[in-house]
C-alpha cells in the first residue's frame, strides 16, 4: 500500500513534469509601455495592404548617480528617453487611435515587439523595431 504522502509526491512530481514541459513549449512576446505620444498619429497604406496607424511613444528612465542622498540635495539625477515606434493594425483600434490620440498625450500601450527590415529611399536595407499594439 502507498501512503497518502507517497501518492501526493508522485502526483506533484507528475504535475511538475507536465508544467515544465508546457513552459518549455510556450513562448511569449509581450510589452507594456506607459509614456507620452511624440507626434499626432499618421495612417499609412502600403501596396494595397490594410492601413496602419503609426505614432511614436517616449518612455523615460531616471536614476541617481553619484554619492549622497537625493532628498538632501546629494547626488545627481540622470534621465534617458527611449522612443518607441507604435503600429496599430487592428481595424477598430487603428481608427480610434488615429482619431483621438494626440501629441503629448499620456498613453498606455500593450502589444508585441516586431523586428523587421525595410529598404529606405536610398535603396539601403535597414532594420526597424516596432511595437504592434
């Protein structure tokens, strides 16, 4: 006879093996941004594809450098602004974004990161990182 504890251990071991294999099989590409809109969104349509609304979003990161307590006037505050290119393809969201989002608005964006390539006007291949909202 197996004790309740032995059965429980076998069950937990089996479940954790299953969970581990599920974790290995899954993946995630998700990003959350909270920042300020850099310019009014524009809507583009390329090569007969569905339109896309595009805008930039700035996020700021701040940290203390140097010695001392910031509250007592010691140390310096450094800031880095990162600009993100946001693309909105989903029809309803794309249209609402184009109509209502304006430069300077504080906005929360959730989506996935897309690493793509394009050819610029000088026929040079370039890489672009875009957040698909």
